[in-house]
């Protein structure tokens, strides 16, 4: 396994890891709203919110990959 060269500062790594937390929380919130809409018969809204939840998760994964590629260590508490 090749260890990447560190091109990210500890401060930037910490800020991006905090953003990972926010993206994960947003994904979970949208997922909860989607579930409620689905149980109430709001199918179009639930589909939109499920999609939005997945989009937030993808943002989180992009940050994970960026941090790790830049030589940092991505975290999701």
C-alpha cells in the first residue's frame, strides 16, 4: 500500500471532517422526512427527499475521498 503525500493541513482536514458530519446529518434529516412523507402518502415528496438524502451522502463521500487522497484521515463519528 502506497502512503499518499500529505498535501492538506491539519486545520483544513479538521474543517472538512466537520463538514462530513454536517453532510451526514443532512442526509439523515432528509431520510427521516422522506420516511414521514412516504407514510403519509406524499409519494412525490418522499421520492424527492430520498433522492436529496442520497445526494447529501454523496457529498460526504466526495469529502472522504478528497481528504484521504490528500494524505489526511477522513472521519465519520
